[in-house]
C-alpha cells in the first residue's frame, strides 16, 4: 500500500489520463462530423484545433460559410495555403452541423480546462518529489507527464524492491518463466498495472524517436523497456526522496 500522498497523486494522474483519452475520442468525433459536411480542412491544416482551425470552426458554427471569408481567418504559415484553404472550406455546412460541431467544441474546451486543472494539482502534489521527476526525465523518451505517471504508479520509495528486476516483475514488464521437466511452457508476462504499462509504452515510443539515443538503435526497437535479464531500465535505487 503506497503512502497517502502517492495514492492521491495516483488518483489525479489516472483521472487525467482518462480525460486525455476522452479528448482524443471527442477530437475524432469532430473529424467524423466534418467529413459529413464535405469540408476538408484537415487536408490543409495540420491541426484543425489550432488557432487558425479553431477560428474557422467557430465562424462556421456562427453561420459563416463563405470559403473566402473563412480562409482569411488563417494565421501564420497557413496563409501561404489560402488557395487550398478556400477549396477545402467548400462544403454542405448547415444548422444541424453547427449544433453538433458546436457541442463537440464546447466539450473539448471543458476537457482542456479539466486537464489543465488536474495537471496543476499533480504538479503541486509532486512538489516534494521534484528531484525524482527530474531524475526520470534524464532517461530518453520520458518527459514530465510520463515521469509523473510512472511515479504515481511505483512511488518514490524503491527500498520495497530488492532489485530493479523485482520492480520490473511487479510492473508486469518481465517475460514469464514457466518450466516443467525441462520444457518451457509459457513466456507470457504477468499482468501489471495498465496505467503503468501505458506510461512505459509512451516512454518507449518517445525513446525510439529521440535522436542520438541508444534506445533508438534498430536492434532495440522491438525490445520492451527493460534489460536483457528482465531488469527495469529505470534507475530504481536512486528514485527515493524524502517528503
């Protein structure tokens, strides 16, 4: 049983993760709704929820459907694509689409606000553990949010694990070892925390995208985030810090 500060932190990080996933689902609904209108904004703008894309979507919901007027709302480098924008903004956007997409945008704004509030609470909760967060961030692929999620799941007191291998095994990151009469039956990993598993997957994907990183080497891309003997790559013995 982790101490109360870690339990509270875990509640915050898990709920933030759930809200982030819900935001992703809502953003997918937005893309689907735009497909029904015939508007191809996502084919021109990299992020339709960026400053320019959001301004155009808000204008559409308010009743502006003229592609010329909408395209002029583009900012920055997107203005170099004005001809393509005008073509992409031609569609069948009606009152029903305005209601649906307006509701989706309002929900996205609500989720962004909740995620920001949770992130502020997590940072406040982690203030005594800031050295541990910075230590985790020294590993390739681990940014602040991933480090926060990992600490919320395993805590900061590594004395409960005799070795890095024990930590990796508890987390469900070691291959199984089921042998009988000299026959290997199964190499399936045991079940661990799905929240920790998601955080480690994010770290692994970030690591292989980090330039000049050992973990980016092709021979390591298909390996889990652990050593050859099943030991965890996290600096287990150095995470402990006093509250």
